[in-house]
């Protein structure tokens, strides 16, 4: 049996940032993750806005940044190209995530990899070593659920995310280097969009779709890649593949007694754009500070003030407009932040 101040389930940006904030304030923190190495495999498009860099510079080593970008170009089926300022960085997420966990560890966080959260019983959180099948209990004053969009911590403590987007992504060589993020709206990417996020000579090429539509996400990605090859954006060679789930309901109730949810586990991911790294880091930092100060209600209120309305608005727009994909010229401007209509209509 172990006893800690805070047990954190999940070592992604949210969980590791929370651990970092707590450990540097002297708290005894145990962080667990099912992976062999935190940050691997990568399951996202890897873009973060400049504001995150300005606030958490210690997380951004030279190796963690693949490329800087300034704008996001949106390609519509009706021929319009919309440019939106979007200064920031495309990351090497495997380095970025690992860096945060390493900083947390250097401040005193204990990290157990290949360790699974099983549940709560008799006042303990029960964990399992995946390799040895050894089960052990941890007595923690607080537990932080940072275990992703299908969070088991959330499931065992109350309301969970019910609606998701599904994504598929391939890293591919570029024909020519890009300086901007590229976004494509197409009828074969229903309820979502396609992206090309450059990383020097290669790019993350992916699609995110609403799984309720009758097209497989891999088929959607295949069509998107074929289009990009035909118009000369990428070469026809896949370096690696990945994919995952994006929560699309907005914020859940975040404080559940002595349990706190952060990152995708708490619904901090944007239900339309799918952007989640920055919100994960911010939510982890906010939760860590609130736990250290002994006032979790501050975290709930701050999270709702900063993120609640914008994520709710996006979730409502998705339900109202993106469940039909028959008229993109009408639907896209109402549901994408680069268009003025997004801000006028729910």
C-alpha cells in the first residue's frame, strides 16, 4: 500500500502539468500511465497557439518544436479561401509530453508506467501493473482523472462524455515546405474537416469526422490523401499512422468530491476544431494550483468562466448544424471560427 497527497491517472499534458504544479509546491504526487514511455504514440495533429508558449516556456525545448506557423488557410468546396491569423507551433508531441513529465519528475513526482487504474474500493484507488499483473492500492487525499476522452475515472464518478469525433492521421512527405496550416472542408469528411499541419519536410495529414455518418474514417482519410496527392501537396508515401477520439460535449462537472477531471477527461477539447493540447495544459495547471491552495471550487469556477461558454457554444453548434452535411456553403460558415457567421449564430 502507498499513501500520497495526489494520485494522477494519465501522463499526457494535462496530468503531467498538474503533477508539475503540485510537486514544485512540495506535494507528494504519484502519476501513473499505461504507456511504456509518456508521449508515445502521438495521437493528435500537434498544433498549439503562441499564447501557450508565452505562458509555459519551460515546456518548449528546441526539440519539442517541429515548426512555427503564422496563419491557417481554409479551403472550401465552393472555391473560397479564408485566411485566419493563427500564430503558433506544430510540435513533436512525443518530446513535448515527455518534457513536461520529466519536469514533474525532477520536482519530485513519482511516475509509474505500464500501470492501469482499476477503480475505487474501501477508500483506496486500485492499480495494476500491466506487465506483472500485480494489483496494489494507493491511499490518496485527491485523485486527478487525466485519462483521456474515454476516462475511466470520469465513468466511475459521474457524468461522462457521450458524443465523440473520430480521427485518422498519416504523416507524409510534403512536395514543398509549407508555412501555414491548411484546413479543407469536403463532403467526404462529414461533420468535420481535413488538415495538413507542416513539420518541416513532412506534414500531419488527417481527418476528423462525426462517426454517426455512414463513412469509415479510414475511407475518408484515403479520399483526402488522394486529393492532396493529385493537387501536389504531399507525396504518396506514409511514414506513420495514428488516430483517436475527440470529446464533443464540452465541459463535464469537473470536481467530484475528492476527484478532479482535467484535459480530455473533463471535456476541455474543442468540440468542432478538436484543439485540445493548450486546454489540457491550462486545465492541468489550474487544477494543480487549486489543489495546492485547498480550494477545488476555485478550479470549477475558473474553468467554467474561461472555457465553459465557448465549448458549450461549439457543442451546441455541432448538434444543430453539423448533423447534416448536405449544404456546406451554408453549414461551414456557421460552424467554423474563421467565418463571421460563427460568432453571430448558434
